[in-house]
C-alpha cells in the first residue's frame, strides 16, 4: 500500500504549521525577486543605449542626461547621484557613485535575505518537530500494556515524526537554490551598472580636461 502524501503531512502535527508558513514566505519572496530583479527593470535598455552611445562618442551632456533619467530604476538613481556632482573632483564623483551603488545593491539583497532565512530555519523547524515526535513516540510506547506490539507502535511514531524533517527540507532546498540564483543575478547586473557608470565618470572627466582655462582681461591664462 502506497503512502498518502497529504495524509502524511497532516500527521506531521503542529510543527507543520510554521513550516507551511515558511513555505508561503519563501514562495512570496521568490516571486517578488523574480519580478524585481529583471535586468530591464534595473537597467532600462533606453538608458543603457543612451549612456553607451554618449560615452562612445564623447558627447555626454550631464544636464540633458539628468532630464532623461527620472530615477525610476537602479541605474537611473546611480546616474543621477553621479551627474549631480559633475564638475567636482573625480574622487567626490566616484564616492557618490559608490555610495549610491551600494545602497541599490542592499535594496536588491533585502528580500533575498528572507530566502536565506527560510533555507536556514525550515530544516531546523523540521528537526525540532522530529525530535518532539520521537520523544512522544517513545513516551507513548512506555504506556503500552504487556500484550501490545511495542515495535509496530514505535515504528509508526518514528515515521510520523520524520515527516517534519522531510517537509523542512522540501522548503529549505528550493529556498537555498533560489537565493543562490538571485545573488548571482544581483552580482552580474550591478557589475554591469558599475562598469557602465565607471565609463560615464571617465567620460565626464575627459570632457572637463578638454575645457580651456578662462582667459583674463589682460589676455593671459588665469
């Protein structure tokens, strides 16, 4: 006779409730990060093409670029923070870029951390349920009368106790895989943002170096 999986989950007892809630949390944040970490959402193609074209031609206009970057994506917010300091020392521009980029990375990682939490806690909840189930099974075995089959009774208690461990692993493994996948996606996307904005800073710097110094009224370089 086969095992009724859903009946087995019910037999897992009260510890199946927090494990079930943890599975809902994991599913929610997997969906959230799947939507929120799309490359087109973090790096709109329109802005990427604009910056690459301007940097390649050396025609980046900070004022015009700011108008085209309303700040709705991570790339736009990094660009705005950088261009708002155009004309200042390069170290200050790079500092603003790095600080804003780190804030955007932290924002992207925020909900991924919930997946790490699910991957870490779910198996522990399962183990706790199993330990409690084993304790209860052995305790109930001691209450049997002399004519009852202790081995069969104990076997049933043990396999029911192991259900919570199974459930915990079924939640933890997908959560760990999803977390690893999203962390890799964040690394790749923000690496591309860092490279592109770095080119933008170099372009701004090269343009500022080509501007001739002001001429004094006496015709000498001031």
